C-alpha cells in the first residue's frame, strides 16, 4: 500500500518536471514572439532585413540586422574552418589508427576542451591569440573576428571529433573488411570507405558544432568587439547577435523601450538560425538511420 | 619439381592461437593451382581462420598469433618484407555476408582498380563490364550501373562482391560460405560461377553444405577442432574417406 503511494508520488514529480520544461520553452518562445511583434510594429520587417546598418542605440537609428548576422556568420565560419579539419582528423586517427589504450586517454582529455568555461576562452583569445596574431598581421585590430573565431573553433573541436568518431565507429565492420580485403591501405580504407560511409554522421556533427558556434556568446563578446559592421574582413572589430544582446541586456537601456526590444528581434533571428540547423541535423540523422536498418 | 609448380598456396606447420585458444594445430596443406578446394568441418573447427591465414585478415584480431610458414608461389607471405595490401591484390576474398560499399554498382566494382591509381575511364569500364559478366550479373544491372549497390537483392549483392573481387584479377579467390545468405537460385548461380572461374583462378571455399562441396570442389579438406583430419580429392573424401571422423561428418552422424 505504502509502496504504491510512493510510486504514484514519484510519477507525479517526474510529470511535473516534464511539464515545467515544456512550459518554460513555451514561455520563452511566447516572450520572444510577443516582444518582437511589438518591435516589428515600429520597425518594418523589410528595413530589418535589408538595412545595412545597426545603430539602435545612437541618435540616428538604423535597425538593419545584416551587420549582426554577418558578424555572427563570420566568426562561426572561421570557427568551423578550424574545427572541421582538426576534429575530423582527430576522429579518423582515434577510430582507425590509435591503439585502444591511447584512445582511452585522449578522449576524456579532448572533452576537457568543451568543459573549459567560455569566459576563459574569451580572455585567451583577447590576451594571447590576438597579440600573437598581431605580430604576424600588423594592421589587425585589438578586437577582431579572427581570434574569436579561431578560439571558438578550438572550443568546438570535441563536438566535431567525438560525434564524428561515433559515426565512424558505427560503420559496419564488414565494410572495413571489404576494403582491406581488396588491398586498401589503412589510409585508403579510412578516406575512401569509412569517411564516406559515415558522412551523414559527420555532417550532423558539423551542423551541431555550427549551431553551438552561432549561439556562443562569451568569447565573441570579449574578443570580437562591439561594432556592428557589414563586412567579411576578419581583422576588424565586429559584433555578433549574441554579443549585441549581452551589450543591451547588461547596459542601462530602459526596459520597455524600442531600443530594449531590439534584443528580442535579434534573439528571434538567432533562434530561427539554430532552429533550422537543428532541424536539418535531425532530418539527416533520421535518414541515415534508415539507411543502415 | 614440376609437381611443385602446380601448387600456388602452401601452409607449413601452421599453428594459430587466439589468446589461450589453440585454433589451428600444425596444419600442413598444399593448394593446387586452378582448382577449387573446399574446407569443411563442424562449426568452430577453424575453417574461416584458416582461410583468413592466406590473406592475413586475421592480423586485425588483437589476440591472434601465428606460428609456421605460409607460402604463395614460393614467397613467405608472413615475411616482414611483404606488404599486405599488395598481397591482397593477388588474393581476393568474398565474405559470408554480402558487404557491398554504400556506393554505386560501378563504384563498387571499380574500387579495387581505383585504389591502385588507375584512372583510365575506358579501361575501368571494360573491367567493370567483364567482371560483372564473369559474376553473371551484367545482364541484370547493365542499364543501372549508377544505382546504389545496397538497393540490390542479397544474391545480387553477393555477386557484386564477387565481381568486385574479380575486377583486380587476383590469382586466388577465398570464399567464406559465400552462399549461406542466399536463396537456392542465387546459390546455383554462384556455384555455376565457381565452376567457370577455376579456369583462371584458384579458389578456396568454406562451406557447410556437403552437396555444395561435392558439386563445386576438386579437393576437400576436412577440419575438426583445429586439426586437419583429411585432405584428398573430393570424390575420394565423399566415396571412401580414410578416417572415421570424416565418414561420420559427411554422413551427418555428428554436427
Ligand atoms: N576473433 C576471434 N577472437 C577469438 N577467438 C576467435 C576469433 N575468431 C574465431 N575464434 C575462435 O577460433 C575457433 C575457430 O573459429 P573459426 O571462425 O575459424 O571457425 P569456423 O570453422 O569458421 O566456424 P563456423 O563454421 O561457425 O564459421 C573458434 O573456437 C572460435 O571461437
Ligand atoms: Mg566460419
């Protein structure tokens, strides 16, 4: 009797947790939507999407999101350019070359990269990477997309490497045997058979890393600057969507004003990006699972 | 001396261990050129292990250890100088379960040539066509070479794997229960194929099917718990085996 009541109680708690999570999500989306709707009553969506300047905090206000998007994509692109080759090489090495014992040591060490607080990475970018790069590229600004992107890339290496490694491990062993049986070297087996067979999983890992980089805040807020600028030049200060949100949220912009509401418009833009990316990766994963069943 | 030339593969005092397990015990066996040799015996007796000794596919098993010598045309294939990838271009293998690459039919068959650096499109196409013809699959797939090999039936997939192995023109073809996953019609096709292939190739085939062994092979080797019990002409093994164990096995008195 007692036991049954306990079980009922536990079930209730679990249910409550699930409901709280769902309600929170709905709440967040609702706030984002309603605040942005108010914002878009004053600023047209067309201006928002086509104006090339973002100066909501200045006297002459412009509300073009493009500079923030370009800043976000620029840092993200640099990060993926760093993380994809390194992460993939690590994954291939660990899954095809490394002895088991070595793999057991390296894997947790790599995951540490993802566990370092991002504020530490931010400082690392600003205080170490930027001065170092300035030696090589003299006209580089103190705040820039390049250092922030590179450091962000290092941070997301474990996303790419561990998910790609899982994908490589999931390739049926019979394919590896087929490749070796035909006289492939280890290199040929890895790059001509294993990587293509694991490609959907590898793509998913990159998309997730992409999505993580787009949402990353601290590193870019510290090291990339706060100057919204529509540019592809990685050497000058820029601002990302996330960094802008931080700037306004922690600044002295009064609540309820149009200026304040810009962060919801920026937030929903960010949300749309990550939502699309997550859906793409979900879709690829689903397709990929069907292929092997 | 002239007799020597008729043998392409030879195992001399071969012992194989998986950790503590003594999987093959002092195996001495010569394999005749351009013949089909069947390896038979109850499950776990070491047939697959012995087959993999010839193309060194056991090397990837951590606990594997081999003693003794294995020769291919006089060359010790376990010599340090031997490159396994080169060796396997001469000794093709067909596995128990069809294992085509998740690539097109064409890419599957051309794979072995492409990794050798061959790029000549005409040459590749020629070889692909010939190999598919030898594997008795050409007529079924010739209009669809771009189709994924995974979209084919199990029997067709296995013949793709055979064509893939033949495309590099090895001297020896190792087949580990190549028809165990196939229906009777596909099985018959593969058996017919084996009979044709022995003109050009030396074939070693593992099978659990006694009728298959007697239908396709010239010589038969009977293994039992890691020992080679008897090796002779197939008709002798099946008509009047010398050992009682062989007799019992082929008449189905034990499994
Ligand atoms: N990778 C391995 N690691 C350890 N032991 C193995 C391994 N592969 C095979 N063995 C053992 O070696 C012995 C011979 O196995 P093998 O697969 O060669 O037998 P088989 O005659 O091919 O059997 P079957 O007819 O079932 O395929 C068995 O006792 C098996 O358990
Ligand atoms: Mg076997």
